[in-house]
C-alpha cells in the first residue's frame, strides 16, 4: 500500500527515508510510508505560506464554508474505507470508526457554520471616527494530533484553523497516520486551493521539531504527553509563536455515599477501560466515600469481572494496547501499584500469540500518595481511593497536575453545586457518565494544557484581534 504526503496540492514527498506502520493487533506491517525530513516540512510550510498570502488569508468566508461542507460530505461517503483502515491502524473495531467518520463530518459542518460568523466589535464612535475590531487569522498553522485520536483530533485542529482563514500543515501521528492522511485526501478532493491543506508524516521527532521550529509557522496545535508538550511550548516561546495544547489528564470520579451506586459503577467503569484506557479523559481514579467502600468495591469487582470475562471470551471485544511503549508503561505502573497498593483484579498481560493485551486492572490504595494515583498511565489501570468527607474528596480530586475532566455522583443537589465549583477541571460531569458534544469547550487547567478545542471557543486561538481607527 502506498501513501503520499500532500504538499502544494500534489501527492509527493522529498525524503528518501521510509518507515513501517504496524498493526497493533499482531505487529505486522500495515504500510510503508515516506518518513518526512526537514525538506518535506520546508516545502509544505512554503506551500501553506504561499497559499495564505496568495488568497486564502482574504478569502470569502462563504467560500471556506462551502469547501468545508463538501469535505464533510466526502468524509461521510468514504466512511467505510476510512474506518477499515483506521481499524487496522489502531486495533479497534471498524464500526466504531465508521461512527466517528459521521461525527467528524458533523464537526466540519459545525466549523463551516462558524466560518461565516466571524463578527467583530465596534468600540467607540466620536464625531470624527469609528473605531472597530476585526478578527484576523495568523497564517500557517502546524497541527500535531496524537495517535489515539486519528480522526477527531486532526479535524478538531484543522476545522477551526481553516474556518478562521489560516492554512495548515498537518503532521499526521507517526504511528497511526492513515486516518489523518485519508481525511486530508478528502480535503484535496473537495477542492481546497493548493497549499491550503498539507500533510506530512515522519518517524521520530525530526519532522515535528522542524515544523515547530519553522519561522514561518505562526501557531502550533499539539496533543500528546506533558513532557513533549512543554518542550514544544518552550520552542514556540522562543519565536513568540501561539500554541494550543491538550496534554491529557488523570480524571477522578467522586462517588458520595448518597450516590446512585448502580449508575456510578456502570458509567465510571465503562469509561475507565474504554479503548483500554488510552484516552486522555479516561476515568483513572475512583474516589469513594469510606462509609460505602466495601459495598462499592464488591459491586465494582463484579462489573469489572463481567468486563474481563467478555474480553477473555472468543471475540475479544477489548483490543490491544497500541504499542510496546504503552504496554511497557502499563506494566511498569502496575508493578509500582503492586507495591504501593493492593491489586483487586487484573495486573497482568493477557497471553496472546501477538499484540499487546493487558487485563483491566483495579488497584486499591489507602491514600493518593502513590505515583500511580498521580500520573497518566494510558493503560487499563484504575485506582480506587477512599475519602472521609466532601472536603477531602475535593482535595484528592485536585491533588494532581492535570485538570481535564472530573465526575461527581451524589443525589444531594446542593452538594453537587458546591463540588462542581471547586473541582479544578475543564469539564465536570455531575451524575452523568462521559458525555460529549461539539459545542462544549475541551481542555483544562494546569499541565492539561492551554486554550480550548471544540465549540466556538476553539476558534479563539486561531485569530488575532486587529483594531482599526477610521477617521
Ligand atoms: P509524545 O507526546 O511523547 O509524542 C507525540 C509526538 O510528538 C510524537 O509523534 C513525537 O515524534 C513528537 N515529538 C516528540 N518530541 C518532539 C519535539 N520536541 N518537538 C516536536 N515533536 C516532538 O506522545 P506518544 O509517544 O505518542 O505517547 C506517550 C504518552 O503521551 C502516552 O503514553 C500518553 O500518556 C500521552 N498521550 C496523551 C495524549 C492525549 O490525548 N493528551 C495522546 C497521546 C499520548
């Protein structure tokens, strides 16, 4: 199978290096791709810059809207092809990815709608002047989505950037690039002018650093780990580049003694182990009021046991971890958990001929002092932590460097109002499992990142404000 970069409206590459993309299910080679070097990044950025100054910068928002709507239609039309390839690339089932194609098409339609709603402000008017503020794009934006979100993340970055009138160079996630490359091919076929949308991909950080360091790139949008995000932010700061960062979480679920336990259990467990915990907002900590700890634990283990038996059944509904790196990290943290806490279930790899399968694992801790309760693991490891009262629950929930999402279960409405205000998180679900829609902002405080994606809020970082004094 051959895949090409898209540079200046042509499917081509300059590098002579190649690398293999592997299937997580069994480690076999899915495709051999060119591995971008500085020459590919330079060409893609030059194309994006020329396209920006050559017309896209001042393009009619209705033209951008129309192209994005065509793009959305093509993504939906090609959903079968995209989903089957992404399923091989990521190791999850194709039906889910097909649904995600519809979802990202609706995201494109949402941002197509916002492209024509770029209102500014009138600040003041004297007898001899009018003073107004308009929003203008930055220019070339470098987009770096992660492997665990091969369709949504590229669109949640490119959608608002393009709607605002920027041009983009997408660096597809190196280990799962297929979805992003097919999405960009659909953009090309929808008729975007050459150079407006470009895609490259490369093994290792070389192409990422070349993109981040390129002086003609005005903004970087990155999703990935905290150390890499901080390194990229530091590099951006040297050139006063703007950036958008989504660097993950260590999301708590707080279950009070007056909660609907059945609902809390079902929702929190489902979202602890979905996609094997390889999701930035996975429920990785369940905080349970001590008065109900024993009964909660008993029920929790039954729910997880059901989950495990279905995994170990014939059709393996739970897939593999993504790669050796994720598997090793999961194994290392599980070994620490074995020393710092009590493993209630799981704790070991699932023996398979090939692929990185790991049991859903629940670890009970006396308190939250272990690093297992603090760091993002990105594997199926759930920490169970007791608390005495509301103040302690909030303190433990906030006692991490992340703040992406939190959940609280209680039937006491006054308590819910108090707790949601005090949780340090970009999103709080109250008596609600993982709910998500395009309109809500996504991101959070602390090491989780900076700026927001999704909703109308996602457009803000892709604009500068320009004040015009007209005499
Ligand atoms: P990473 O953050 O280490 O790397 C992401 C990408 O950045 C890679 O393609 C890498 O080549 C590139 N890169 C590395 N250093 C760079 C630099 N200085 N400048 C530019 N590009 C650079 O992520 P990973 O290796 O894919 O995963 C490691 C961990 O990151 C995971 O275990 C997980 O904890 C976390 N993660 C979080 C999310 C999220 O949604 N927030 C997504 C994926 C991974």
